[in-house]
C-alpha cells in the first residue's frame, strides 16, 4: 500500500510559512548590514575623516574600532526591538490566557447555577460551594462580583415557612424546609468567613458589594471580626428574627452600610466593639421590636450614622460605653417607646449628635455617666419624659454645645 500523502493545502501552507520566515531573515540580515554601513559612514563623517589627504593614514586599529562600534549600535537596536517584540508577545499570551480562564470560568459558572436551581437541597448545597470556589478563583473582580451577586440573590428568594413537625403529614415538608434552610445558612456562613480574610489575599471578599436586601436571618450567625470596607453592604429590610447574630468587633469602614427598614424582632444582635468609620451607616426606619441589640463599646467615627425615624419599641438596645467621635449621628424623629435604650457611659466627643423631634414615650432611656465633649448635641423639640441621667451628663465639665430647647412633657 502506498503511504498516505499529506493534503496539498497543508503542505502548501507550511512551505509558504517557511518561505516567509526565510525571506524575513534575509531582509533582516541585509537591513543589519545596511544599517551598520550607514552607522560606520556616519561615524567617519562625525570624526572629520571626510577630507583625508594622501599624507593622513586611517590605521587598522581605528578602522576596526569603528566597525565594532557600528555593529554594537546595530546589536543594541536589535536587542531593543527584540525586547519590544517579547513584551508584545507576553501581552498577547497573557490576553490569551485570560480569555481561556474566562471561558472556563463561564462554563463552570453555568454548571454551578444549574445546580443551585436544582430541586434537591443537597445538589443546591453543592452549587453554593461551587459558586464560592468560582468567586475565589475568578480571573478578575467583575466575575468574582457576579458569583457573589448570585449567592446574595438566592438569599433574597422567598421561601415557604416551616409547616411544623407535630403532624406526620407535614414531616416531609418540614424536613425539606430544614434542608433548604441549611442552604441559606451555609451561604451566610461563607460570606462571613470570606469577609474575615485580609483584603488582597486569596478567598477574600472584602471590598465586594453584598446585596442582602430583605434577607431573613433566623439562626446563630457569626460575623465577628469581619471587615466590610470599600463596597456597599445592603441589609435593608433584613429581618433578624432568632438566634444570636454577632457583628462583634466587625469593621464597617469606607463604604456604605444599609440597615434601613431592618427589623430586629427576636434573638440578639451584637455590634459590641464594632467600628463604624468613614462612609455612611443607615439604621433609618429600622424597627427594634424584640430581643436585644448591643452597640456596647462600638465606635462611630468620621462618618455619618443615621438612626432617624427608627422605632425602639419592645426591645433592649445598648449603646453603653459607645464612642461617637467626629462625623454626625442622627436620631431625629426616632421613637423610644416600650423598651430600654441605654447610653450609660457613652462618649459624645467632637461629633454632631441630633435628637431633634425625638419622642421619648414610656420605656426607659438612660444617659447616666454619658460624657458630652466638643461637637454639638441637639435635643430640639424632643418630647416625652427626660431621659434618665441626661441632666447629669449635660453638666459634665466639657466644652460641648448642648441644645436643650426641648419640650419635655410632665414628669421630665
């Protein structure tokens, strides 16, 4: 049997490439000779050897040095060209590698999202971990943010409440509810874990946006020591309805943090020792209706904190030993009713604190041991019984501007 012949087109293309390479090398060689000759001639002119008379001799050593210098200039130029070509080749290779990584990421992303939409809670759980891994390995920040957005969007989906487990007919539904609840809690745990990792290191999500609008947090959750910096963190309309949620020593800095319209209705939420610095923190219109919320020892500095229109009703909220320094803190139009709000030992230093139009009705608000120094504190048009210990706190020897143009109702 005769050997198979290569396709004519393949052979022709290879021969054409070889011919082009050979022609390019020949042209490069000829160009180098011409450039060297030109440089040599230019050096001779530069050294004023144009009018060498018959008595002047150009010795061999000088001629040899000129030739070496000419080819040295050509070699240097060639090295520079080679460097530029290598740099361009590296850029092309990097762009190609990025395209390949992006294509592979997109394929894996599609598979992970499909798993997240499965009817099986176990498969969904696998999809959660797959998306978290993709976020960690994403070739750029935009792709990482996309993975995080999908996980946050899953938490925002409505879910069927627990049907209860007392009746045998509801056992399967109850078990499915617990399994899907586990998926949601796993996502929250992954977010907390990744936000604790130092920014710029592998698996760190610091600086990314977290849209957790309307999310229900009904379990123990540990966000302690997490850092929320740069990006926007949105927990607006979130419901904290059970368990212990800890933001202890968490840092909210340099970005926007939203707890507006959030509902703290059960369990306990801890912001003890948390740092809110720079940026804007919104607790406006939040409802503190049950359980306990702790801001004990928290530091609010250099930014704007809004508690305006918040309703403190039926819960215990602690600002004891908190430090409000610099920036502005707004409690305007807030309502303190049927609960306990504790500002004992709080320090208001160099900040503008606004209690304008605040309503103190029933419940208990304590300012015992609070210190007002520097800045300005306004209680203009505040109504209701005077908070316990406020007069003593205002009397502290400090240059604060405290405006008590308030209308305290009888009993103040």
